[in-house]
């Protein structure tokens, strides 16, 4: 019994050892499957690329040494059903992984099969973002997802500032989900509108014509084309025939276009003339010696007939895909895993005798191989190949390409932001993706222009701009319909049409009246209809207020306005002495004294040297005061001769100029001032009292008074016309009328133009303006604002205002001023002090000079005259003073003669006056 146990144990050990040796033995052959469309832009490049990869792998001893890699290819024929059928046939060959498909729609179907049979599905061309969902755990992508590409495309749209975009796409999983990702990215960048225009999967020329004709009815002229590679470039060829490749248009394309162009033979590049100005994206592949060697090898393959097309990025991705799978299989085998398959119990239980589903087997090591694949990291033709956690290859960015003069030009790169340097050169540097640092080379757009296209048109003749216009029944000079003729006229309309002439493009439009024509419409509702897309814009006397700016965009204000108070007024009582009111009594007294002082000072300074100020006393007195008062009218006949006199006159005339100008201005103000008959002094007194207040129907004034100023609505009286204004103000608050009316300044000025019994109280207590309303983010609002500023600068805006409101004289504001502002002495004391100081200094200089001359004269008289005369020189002080004044009274020439005579002959002690 003991020997039997030993024998059994020994036999078990032999069996386990044999099993381990058999399990560790490398398989001689490993099968791979590949499903794609052979006859396609991508397939024609992918097929020879994968065959070259299989050949290289089998010839390389460092990978799968001793194991031969077989690749079974199946043609999907661009058909989901046929592709699925081919997938079953390939899986029957016990493949450990499937490469492909290139179609996202087929990939969705085969991914479900791969999930059930645990076979990794590795695609080099299916870019649908939804394939990265957790629903497909066995789907791996070696090409960049469209989720990443659409970020780049949205950044490109945002880089050039376009706010409205049209997306043309093929209506399958690839097109729908890609364009949906673009929509999400544009929303994040606050793009205003994104119009999606689908094409059938197998679209025809008529489909394209219909779609492009439909797109012309929309405003945007920025197109993003996301379809399958098309060697005939049908969309652009038809767009050219429809005159849609001009300078007004922008055409952007995803990487399908670059794959198509790269596949063209050099002699076929003439077909690129239909792509002039188109901008696209191409998966960025860094330059390397490995890539250059393969490109040389590809040309040899073309010469031998192994390749029938030029190499594109998808061909390079297909080559690297085979290598990635080979690396993962090599690691899988080296780790001691077995390539085994087992039957699926559920498939065996299914009664499918006709379909033979029992032949399908589950790959036991599928999950392990998938894990090894995701850890693969090697240098391939497309750069460093490794995968992220979402089963996508780590992106290297995109080239931004531009077709110009039938050649493809790289104008920049995108790797999270735009740069003119390749992404690999920026690695390890501080790469900033701020808008300021991003840049691209100059792009040639459709039409051959290098200026960035506007990217939109407001409207065309088939769909003109819908402009809402308020149908006013009062103050019709601003805007209204002319006698039911469907012709809209008014001040606001003229401003709009003149501004529109300065907009650098044609804007077809049509006016649509808003209102019933029986009373003024509600302007808040009109603005809301613009926000709700009932109207494209609104033109009229529309006040720019805070709550409206939240839902629409306004142009630059074309007229300044604000809420103002209107109340009854009466003219000031006339007075015969009104000319005295500009100055106070002390001011008049000081001014009169100044005239007298100047008269005396000028006479003193000029008497000795100016004959006009000499003569009989009566004559001198008249001359002195006439000269002084004539300076007021600048008609004085006498001229000042002495230097000191001229200095005093200059200062005096300056003071006189200031005084007369101030007097004239104040008198003018007093003669035009009006006094109010109402106790209302401003908005505060209007709030505190309980008087009824009038407002214009449809105006925002009602909401402002009740909501902002908290005036009870029962106090607010709705008025419809200027006649209602006048009647309510004349009745007054005690007789069923109103104490005052609150309205905007332009209406009030028009109301007061023909009425002198009412006037404006105080200043406007709000500040705002009138503008034209547009939908949010409307580019026309910006251009109209610029046009309005030009109208203001060239004077046209004022001309329009005068045309409508100055037919009988422009309305002026009537301001309240209960008491005239008289000018006081304190307003001019500095000027009087300055003038008085100069006058006093001049007078002191004159007196000192005279004293000096008189002393000299007396000394010489003592030295050269007789002794008897010296006796008289010692006479009393009064006599000296008398002699001094006689000396001053002498003319300057006479004094000089006396000096000379005193030196030659004796002369009497007292000089004889030559004149008195």
C-alpha cells in the first residue's frame, strides 16, 4: 500500500513537469486579424504599411524570436454589415488581436464582438470620441481621437475670433460624434452659434448642392468640414462653382483633408486649385531618421508595385500599430502566458446551426494581452508610442496646414496652444498657452487675401435683417410710419441709415413695426423680442438701461439723454433797474471809486509831460474824468505819455476787461432767467410730497420711478401725447392733473420747443443714452458703434438733429434760477488789490522823483543865486510846501530851463509858473 502511494506521487510529479515544459514552450505561429476597406484613401496606404511591418517583425530576432506572426486581412467594403461578417471569419482563425477597422461605425459593432470574445481591437483610423467609453474595454486607439482634434479646431476658431460656425459632416457615428465634440468645445469658448448640416453617408453631388445652398441662407461664413477622405474633393469643387470660395468665406477641414492630399501623386496635385485658401489639421508626426528611411523604402515599394498610393499619416499609424501589438505579444509570451482559446458556453447553448457560432472561441489571455499592450512604450514612425489611461495613444498635437498656389504649407502647430515651432522642440521649456503667446504664420485665405476674413454676413437678399421699429403715436419726429404708407421715417431712422452707409459691407434689411398704432408700444417688450430672435435688431428711441443690456447688445449711444422734471413756469417780472443786478452794492461802489482813483492818478502822472492834461482848472477836471470813464468804451482821445502812466493804464485796462466781461455775462443770464411757479425744486422734493407725477406711456420712467425711487404706483399718471402733457400740467395736482412730468430730455426739449409756460427743473437725475439693440454677440453692433462715432466726428449726427428739431430754432433748456447770481467784491478783490498796488507804486515813484528834483533845484539855487535871495530860502515850512507844489505844476521842459538859468544868471527864489 505504501509503495502504491510513492508510485502515484512520482507519476503526478512527472505529469506536472511535462505540463510546465509544454506550457513554457513558445508558439511557432501567432495569428493577427486586420479588418479595413482595401479600396479607400486610408486602406490603400494602410495595407502595404502593415505588410511591411509584419515582414520587419518576422525578420527581427529581438522580437518574437522563434515565433512567426501571421496577419489575416479582411475587406470591410465601407459597410457595417459586411465588416461584422468579416470580423467573425477572422476571429474563427483564433487571432489574438484585431487591427482596425478604419470606420468608426464598423468599430462600434466589432468592439461588441471583441468584448464578448476578449480579443483586443486596435484601431489606427477610427477617431470617433465615443469609442473611448467604458462600454468598449477592449478597444485601443493608436491614432488621435477626434475629441482632441476638435479641441484644436475650436481653438483655431477662437484664435481668429469667429463667433458663428457652420459644421458640415457625414451623418454617421464618425461625423455626428466628432461634430458633437466640436460643439461642446465651441460652447466652452462662448461661441454664439454653431449650425450643424449633415450629409448622407453616401452623399451625391445634388446632396452637396442642396446643403451648400441652404448654408448660404445663414449668417456664418466659417465652415468646418468633417467627412470621410474624398479624393474627388467634391465639397470644395461644388463650393467653387457656387461662388463660395471667395474672400467672404472661411473653410476649415479636419485631418481627412490632409490624409487625402498626402495620398495624391505629385502629378495629381493640380486638383488642389479648388482648395485655395483652405486651412486644415494634420496629425503631427515628428521628423526622425526612422521615418525618413521608411519614406525612402515606400518609394521603392511604389516602384515595385507593392504600394499604389503616396504615404499618409494613417499609413504610418498602421505600421506602428502592428509593431505595438507585436511588442505586447512578445511580452505576453515572455511572461510565460499561453495563447489558448476556449469555447463560450453561451454560444454553445444558442441554437444557431446555420451560423456555426460554436466555432467562435474566447481568447483566455485577452485581458492580460490588453494590459501588456497598454504598457507598451517604443519609438515608432509616428514618434514615441505609448498609451493613456483612456486607451488612446498619447497625442503629439496637430500641424496647421494651408493650401496656397496648389501647394500645402505648414503655418503652425497645435499642442494645447498654437505655435510656429514643432511641439517636440518645446519640450522641457516653459510653453505658455496664453492667447498673447499663441501665434501662427500668415495664412492665405480664399480669394487670395491674407487679412483674416470677417467670417459672417448679416443677411442676404433672400433673408434680410428683421429690424423692429416702435410704432409711435406721439413725438413722431423720432420714429413712426408715414401716413400708413409702410414707409418708416424719423430722426432715429435717419441716424440708422446714415450709420449703415459707413458699415464696410452690405446689410439687406427690412423694417417691421412693433405696436398697434393707437398708443406708444412697450420698449422693454421690443428689446425682449430681439433677445428671443423675433427680431434681429431694434431701431428707435430705445434707452440703454441696465436690465436691457443683460439680454441684448447695444450700439454706441447716438444721443445723450436722462430723466428730467418738467413743471409750469412764469417769466421774471421786468424791472427798469435790471442793469444794476449783475453787481452788488459794494461792487458798484468799488468800481466807481476805481474810476475816480484812476482819473486822479493818471492826471498826476501826465500833468507835467502831457499838454492834454494842462490848461484851465475846469478843463483839466473835465479831461481827467472823461479820460477815466472813456476807458470803459475804449474811445478816449488823450494818450498817456509818461512811462508810469502807461504802466498804470495797462493794468487798469486789464481789470476793466475782466469786469466788463463778467458784467455782460451775468446780465445776459439775468435777462434770460425764469422763475418757477411750482414749489418743486428737484427730484427729492417730488419724492417726499404726494403730488401726482406724469410719465410717457411705454417709457422706462414708470419702472424707474416705482422700483428704483420707490414712488407708489398710485401717484403715477400715464400720459400719451404732448397735448396730454400740457393739459395735465395746466390742471395741476388739485384739479385732476399733475404737479410735474418725468420724461427723457429729448422728448422734453421737443415738448418745450413751442411752449413757454413750462420749463425744466434742475438737472437730469439719470444719465443714459439712446442706442440700437442687437442680439447678443452681434458683430454688427460693434460696426454700427464705430459708424456712429464717425457720424459724430464728421458733424453728420448734428446735421440730422438740426434737420428734425431746429426747423423753427433749436429747443433750448429752460433752467430754474430763483435768484440771479450777483457778482460780489470778494470775487474780484485779488484783481483790485493787484491794480491798486501797481497804481500806488507808480504814484510813490513819481512823488519821490519830484522830491528829488525839487531838492536839487533848491541846492543849485542857493549856490548860484544872490545873498538876498538866500534869506528868503530860510522862510517858513508852509512857503516851502507852496513852492514844492508850484514846482510840480511846472512842465518838465520849464524845470529844465530853470536849472540852466540858475547856473548862468541869478533868478528869483520862487520860480514863476508858466501855466496854472
